[in-house]
C-alpha cells in the first residue's frame, strides 16, 4: 500500500462544536459583511457578522419555544439561499441536528429520510415542497411541527421565541462536544436506499480550521474573499464551504437559479467559486457556441488552443516561446478578458469537485487567470479529503491530502481515507459501517493513484469497472468524461460488462442542441427525438467518440453507440443531486437499447452506429 499523510496545522479541540466558529467570528470581525442578500433589482444588501449572529440566536430561541429539545432532528427542504445557513446555525445553537433533504426529492425519498432519521419537525421552503411532504405526512407520525419559509414561518418562530432567555441558548449551544453528531446527511443513493452519514462537530470544526490555513490564499484574500453559492447547500460540498466561510469571514451570496448565474456573478463579483465540472463545461460550451453563432468560432477555438498551450508550458516551468506569448496577449484582449468580465471580473480561484474536470478545461481556465483547485471527497469525508492548493497545484490531479487527513491506495487500487474529515458511522446501520472501514481507514470505493509528491489522481470507481467478455477491465469515466465535454452531448454512459466490446448510451444537451443545429446549418427547431437520427448530429457524436477512443486501447474503445430520445435528469431518476449518473438504474431502464447494440453483426473497425 502507498500512503501519504498531511499533518494537522491546527491543534485539535475535542470540546469545540460548530457554534464556536460563529462565536469566534463575531469576536474577531463583528462589523464585517458576512452575507449579501439579493435585493431583486440586481443589487445586494449586506448582513454583518453581528447581524447574522443576532438572527441565529433569535431563530434558535424560536425553535426552543416551539418545543425542540437538544438532540432532536429537524428536516430541511430548501434551495440554496441565505436562510439555509441561518437555519443550520440556529439549529446548532438550539442543540438540535439538521437532516437536509434535496429540494428535488420525491415524496418517497422525503419519507425515507425523515422516518429513518427519526426527525420530529420539518422546515420546507415552498408550497411545492410542502405538497410533496404532505403526500407522505400521514406515514410520519413523529413529525409534530411543520414550518414553511415562504409563508413567513421563520419570522413567526422568531417572534414566538422572544421570551426565551439568552442563558438557555448559551447552555444549549455548549452541550455538544466534538464527537457528537452535527448533522445526518443521506447519501444521494446511486445504488440502493440512501444511507445516513453521521458527521460530527469535529468533522466540521477541525476540517474548517485546517482548510482555512491550507487554502488561505482563497478564503483569506487581503482585499476581502467572497463567493457566490449556487450548487445545492443540501449537499455536503456546498454545506462545508458555507461553514468554512463563516469561520474564515468570507462574504457569501446565493443564486440557486443557474439561468441567472451570469448576471449574479456580474453584480456580486466573487473572488472564488465553488462548482462541479459540468458548470465549467457549460460556461466553455456556451461561450464557444456563441462565438460560432457570431461567425467567430474559429477565433474562439484558436484562443482556447492557445490558452491550453500557454498554461501547459507555464505549469511545466518551460520557457514560453515568443510567438505563443504574442498570440496569448492578443487572445487575452479579444476573448479572455470578456470571459473574466462575464464572471464578475474578480474570480481568482474556483474549487471543483464531485467528478473529474479534465486537463484541457483546467488549463483553459488557468490561462484566463482562474486557478481551478480540483479536489476529491465524499459525503463520508465531510466533502474534501484532498485538494490542489493555490501555492502548488497540478492540473489533472485532485491534489494532496488536506492537513489532518491521510490517504492510501490499497493493493487493489482502492482509495482509503482517515483523519479529521471522516464520518463517525452510518446511522442505524452497523453492517454497512463495518463493511466500509478497515480499522480507521474509510474505504471510498474509488480507484486512484499517487504521483511521487502525493498528488492524487482518480482513475475510476471500483464497482463501476466494466469487465468485457474478453476479460479486459475498463474504467468508464476515462471514456465518458472527454465525450461529455462536447457541447452537443448531455450525458454518456459506457456499457459492456460481460459483452464482447464497449458501447455507449448518449443523450443530447437540450439547451445546446438548437444552438449547435443553427450553427451547423440544420433545422434549429427539431426535437431531441428527431435530432437523435439526424446525420449531422450522428456524425458529431461519432467525432466526439473517436477523439475519446484515441486515448485508450482498441479493447477499451467505444465501438457502438445509441442516442436516447430523452434527457437523463435527476427528475427522471437517472442522476443524483450532484449530477452523477445512477449507473445501475440506467442499465436497468435502458436494457433493451443496450441489448440492441449487441444483437446482429459484430462492431466493425469503423464503429457501428445504432440509433
């Protein structure tokens, strides 16, 4: 086994809990702006650290007055907004535990999370959320209190708690120690029923304190660090960044509507972003297709190639040729400066996780002046276990272990993690807990490798390895990720377990499809179903697959594909909330389409197409 460990840089405090992070922040910078709220006219209204703290205490008093007891669990179904973090901290100050529920969850998922956790109260955002909850409410007798944010119930709770003494909140907030449960987060359930991950106060506290040191250039910007959260706060990735931001004094805004993301970036002007690779792909693809529509597609692609070449040479420490410098300076003025301005003009860093970004996009953004710090982690590791650092990063890797974290590669290639970020256990599931640990080491199920300096690269998921009939082991992500980068393509699912060759299920991106069709002199009004058999579309998909096949052996290459006539989405049950594919569900739902690719004649050298 190969192991790399980064020692903690902050002494552990086993008595600390998450409320201490806010108390310490109030003591340090009570008048600094901790949050900015959208005003509705494109502006932002400031909330200071002291104002946030006062609102947290007032809402905590409301929860106490409503009968919430220390250790009680409260469900929360709400999109990414200021109130999410307000409720989070108020729950901790009241001594209770929050159980996040994705705002896209079905009634059945809502029922499972609430019943399995033993939640006794529920906070919902909208009437739609309430309708889904209400459908299963009769099956949840333990839920005795229900509040809806859009009906003003947080204000009512605050008013009703006015008589609760400050001493009671102070007493309650000090009840939990580091080893106690801070939250119960259910995995997104790509296979089987979601499991409840018990994350402790120490997981958040120690990881925040150590990460703030490791990422000081990102979260402690001398001109004032700020970030605009747009991925769901119900996921541990954004949730941890929200807590880290309170600890570090980062100004935070929220924009859950990705269609309004660019205008919000322009007005908020964040210094760093948090996103999944699909967001970076979308920004690139939209920019490329806009340039194409304006007759400047060749210029954009030449600029992108120049950016990648420039960044690659720079990262390698090589001398940059004069010609490349001149071309880069030209494209920086014509193309890159406009992209930076579209993202607010101040973005220096972007933290990316949940899936591989790919070297090309990493180098592209790096050349723009935006260093993408790709990291790796799971719900079970409170999000980050490794991350590239501002002082040293390697594009194409997910960085070294964070301070206080150790990572090893087992003999079979599986990544194991131990340290301050690893969860305590699966809730009420000792069998799953025992199965997931080797002593103190959490077995992630992911496959990876180290370079000589301990920078981790992810090579696949252990349970997703495809073994062809010829005995070839194929990691699907290595094929899927580069194909998915094509602007026309939405999702890619490589298949071929126990089959003679690898095939792929493809979906088209419905947002990019009409743009691509128009740019390629095709009927922009055709449906996704019609496009699935369009010769130009088929040829473009084939080009994307051919490019991916160049990086693998013949036995690993995709030999056939079929374009599905609909999207794979979270709503359809085929994607998790962080947009990862539910491979087992897809294989089952599209078994007929998969079988059709393997019936009849064998695949030819030139690739057969089924559509």
